[in-house]
């Protein structure tokens, strides 16, 4: 509907709408694995959003209650993939670094950040602290 749509949080029980932010123009391709460009945490209390702006991407972490931005990440202009760990305590962002893949990890409770080169094999069933 819009070149710069709003990300809207809608509560079914109360039928309230709240605009969290304005996102950049999104072009959805048939091969996209995540055409919404947002993922929910396992407990549904957080939303991790890839906010595309012109030629770059910003990763934004939002709280649902109260609705607010918690953290913004700018690891790269292009993002391959992102997800929460099974516990929801860690966030993983994959992005290109030359001819390698970079892994960006963020631990929500401590604020610890790590960056590594390599391939992502997936989350274990238990988070490592």
C-alpha cells in the first residue's frame, strides 16, 4: 500500500493497533525464506525486524509489552538470515564479509556481542552461556 509502510502491532483481544516504526520499501521475491522480514521470539514477547532502507538493512529488536525499540544493530548493508535461539536469549544475524559469512551474536540479558567468521550449523537444543 505504501513505499514506506508502518510496522503495526495489532492486539486481537483489545483490537488495538500500534505503529512501532516505519520500514523501508520491501520487495518480496519468490525465493525469500522470510518474506515478512520479521521474526517473533519463542515466547512471543519480542520481534526482531529487518528494516530495509534504500541500500542498507538495520536490524531492530522490539519489545511487545510495553511496545518499544530495545536495540538496533547495523552489522552490514546486506543480511543473509537472522533468528532467536530456542530460549530466546540469543539473537543470531548472518551477513557477508568479503567472500566469507560473518556470524553476529547478541545475548539479550547481558548485552554481550560476538562476531565470528564461519558457517552456521544451527542452534543446539540448549543454549550455551
